[in-house]
C-alpha cells in the first residue's frame, strides 16, 4: 500500500522530499490539484469541495495513509476529512508553536508567512490564541509565491524583487524567526535566506509533519512497504507524460540543494 501526498500544486513536493529522506522504504502517490491551484485566494467553500473531491479519488487508490501537504487545505478541511475517511490523515499547520517557544526569552518577534486563506481561517486564529500568549506573532500573506512556483518561475532576481516589495513595510530587525506556513514557500528558502537578515531563523512544518507520519505508520504497524517509487496524479488523472514527471523530479533535486 502507498502513502498519499496531496497539495493544490507543487508545494507538497517540499514535504514529500522530507518523507523520501526519512522514510525511503515506501511507495508514494503525489496528487496535485493543478486544475484548481491556487487555493489560497479562493473562497473556503470552493476549496473544501476541491479537497474532498481529491481525497475521495485518492481513497480508492490502495493508500494506507494520507498527508495533506498543504496548510490551506488542512485549515479548511482536515477535521471533516477525518470524520469521513478511515485511513490516517496527517495535516499541516504553520509551525508557530516551536517558533514562539524559541523566541519566548529573547524579546524578539515571530513572523508567519502563509496564504491569505490560511491566515484568515478560524484554525489559524485558534492556534495563535493558544500559543501566542505574549503577543509576539505577526503575519503576512505571500500568495504571489504560489503563483510564481506554479508558473515555474524560480529566477532569483524576480523572486527577490517580489519579496523585498512585500516585506518593505516591516522592520525586520524586530524578528528572530520566520515561519514558512505554506508548503510552496520552502521552494524559495535559499532566496528567503538571502533577503532576510542573518539573525532570522527560517522554519517550516515539513520535518515535524513527516515525523508525525512516521509515528502514525509505526503505531498502526504500517511501515516499510516499498522502495520510494512515486506515482503522480493531476486532478484525478494519472500523469503519464515523462516531461512532467521529469519536472517533478527536477524540483525534488532542487529542494535537496536548498539550505
Ligand atoms: N501549498 C499550499 C499551502 O501550504 C497552498 C497554496 C495555494 O494553493 O494557494 O498552503
């Protein structure tokens, strides 16, 4: 049986990449909802329908666990998905808790980047009110990065210009940690590293998610079933085009070279 990974587009590859590293003896399904990406700028009811449609499809694919490798989809649908489906579902949320813990004694602030929809959602507000007791968390939507990634724009100059413009209203010296709260963003981690002052640590929830996945598989006696083979789907259709598969493999290779 396989482990499913689901995202609106290529962002979930940043999470899958971590899984390939930590639990390589598995076969994977990667499902990108390319017909409906981006999710982060759409109404939540619409996104919820897309997510359910995708998971319904995946549920028929001999899957032993599913990672919703998308913060936006998780915040909209994970609780309802867990009610409907009986395989383990691992969701993602911006890594605000570890960021706040890291910063509690040093009098610096935490800055969370995510999609518009993630930041507007009740789940994010609840997370903030639970962990941000000292009011040190600020946030900023960076949906433009999703658009760039989905158009395969990886040019350093273009992305740097975008980031500098988006961050221009902030005093970055106030911060010691940035949270990448959208799975598309680690694609640009090297560029974030150059744009942000060096005292700022950049964290994401990918490793935590995969540790959670591994523990869940272990608990259910489901570990070790394959050899890192990945089957790709695009919005309910098997990807057969070698060029697309190559592109995905190129992105996975690129991710291995990020800081
Ligand atoms: N990769 C997604 C996330 O983690 C969503 C991007 C989008 O479709 O807007 O939030």
